C-alpha cells in the first residue's frame, strides 16, 4: 500500500476511500442498507438514497461494516462511530454491494431481541 507523507516526515497509511470507478462496481451496484435500492457511486456525506431518503455514507452501507467486531468495523484503524445509520466522516468508507441484502437478520443484537420477544411475547 502506498502511504502519504505528512508534514513531520512520517508515513501514514492511505485510507481506502470511495473510488467510484473501480472494477468491483462493475460486478454489482451498491445497495441502500435501509431499502435495498441500488445507487451509483460516488457517495458523499450529504448523498441521500433516491428511494427512501436515508443518508448513504453510513456504516451500514459500507463494505467494512461487520456487526460484532470491534466498533462494528473490519478496519482496525477506523475511529468509532456511534450511530451506524447516520452519515459520518470516516475515510475508510467504501460502498457495499450487499448492504440491503438482509444483513439486519444476521445482527446478533436483533437475533437476541427476537429470541427474547419469541420467548416472552411483545407485551
């Protein structure tokens, strides 16, 4: 990986920022984690889903999003983000082609809540 030199001469890792015309986008279009609608990169902090109006530059729409891992992210150097559904300033964001494909069903927190609800009812 190529680094970028800082003003003090140290090398810092270069984040894998959104590069809209990389080959991986040719295979599958990114999808909104909220409604599953496909959208076309680039994605900026203010970009909204045309279908549901949800902010697209959020953790849930990122290919690094992994519930259950540290900070729910596969990138170990990313800074923690509290609200995974809201837009953020993460430099490691890269749109996920499968964000709207049912990741919520795999979320351990949702599974635990569903198991509790099944056991004790919704009352």
